[in-house]
C-alpha cells in the first residue's frame, strides 16, 4: 500500500511583496484589488479569491498562478 502524500497550497504573495518592495496598500491601488483580499492571501487565510484578482496579481508580478500558489 502506498502512502498518500498531502499537498497544500500556500500563497507566495508575502515574498513577492518583499522581493518587489511594494506594500499591500500600493499593490491594491495599482491593480484595483481589495486590500483585505490581499492581506488574507498574504496570511494564507483567504478561503475564496476571485479569478480576476488572481489574474491581476499574476500579471503585475509577471508570474503564473503556479508561482503565486506553489504546491508544498
């Protein structure tokens, strides 16, 4: 019998913000995504995120969704 490995998604928004030296507030204003949504994503507390918000974040950082939410 093989072991089932559990994989979870963890948002990399915090490290992206640090790497690009941008605040949640400025990112929110720039891409028109609610600041609360970004804060929850950064804290890995977001239960649902609008696909348009994910697209805006990925486009801003020029990354794919798999880089924003890599499998751990």
